[in-house]
C-alpha cells in the first residue's frame, strides 16, 4: 500500500515530467506561493529564499508563522510567532512531509 507521500511524489512526477525529491517539492511550493514561473533561472540565494517561502507557508497552519503581507516586489513575509521546538532530523523531516501533504490536500491535488 502506498503512503500519501509516495502518492504525492508520483503525482508531482507525472505533472512535471521528472522525479520530485523533498527539496524540489519545497521549491515548487515556494514558486506556487510566489506566483513565479518555474522556468525562470534563480540564483542560489534566490532558490533558498523561494524554499523559505515554502517553509513559512507550510508552518503557518501550525501557527509558528503569521503572514504579514507582501513587499513591493511581491515577495510574501511572515513573522515568527514562536520558535519551533527542538526536533531531531527525523522529526523535522516528518513535520515538513506532513505539512506538505496537508498543503496539497488543501489545494485539491491529493
């Protein structure tokens, strides 16, 4: 039996024509939230910023972040409501994967 994570990865791979790993999915979410074209070439620091948009978006429902608005370039910004509790790498991974799954469910993709 496939997990929701495996099903999501397969659906995204079909949609984008290549296998989607954890980082690629985060980047895709960030682009979606920015409303940017995924064919644009981003510099390394811009890619990290796009992934940060994804992380804030994913953790907002858990109330770790609160959306405060967009800047003049259209980039969203959040304020940190509370620090994340200490999580080891496995716990961090599970939290983000669970949040990714919920994000795609909320957007009727899964």
